[in-house]
C-alpha cells in the first residue's frame, strides 16, 4: 500500500510542477487530481486497521484516498442505483 500511495503522490507532484505545460500544451488538467488507492477487503480488517485507514485518509486531506474493494463495490452499486433512478424518472 505504501508503494502505491507514493506512486500517486509522485504523479500528483509531477502534475503540480508541470501544470503550465499540461494547461497549455496538452490542454488536459486544471488542478492535480485526487488520488485513489484500492486495497484488500474491509471485511478482512479488524477495528484497529479500519481506524488507522480512516485516520490516514483524514491526514491526506482529500489529496489521496485509500479505499477497499468492498468500498469500491459499494460505490459502484450506488452509482448503478442512481443511474437507474435517473433513467426511471426520465421515462
């Protein structure tokens, strides 16, 4: 996890250092994007590990978020549900 986290932080640093290039030449990025690292399963974590993960995410202040595959699955399910609701409302 530490290696993946550092890779994301390195890329965010590169983006910040090269923001003028990205805005002018590539016309791609306005600000450094939020980073996302996906790890293991929350269901396999004990309460202390969950607490440390939550604290780590708070310390990153939105620059980087570490979530589990369980969290990703829940987000995906919520997205599908929201899309179905929008589709049903449009009909």
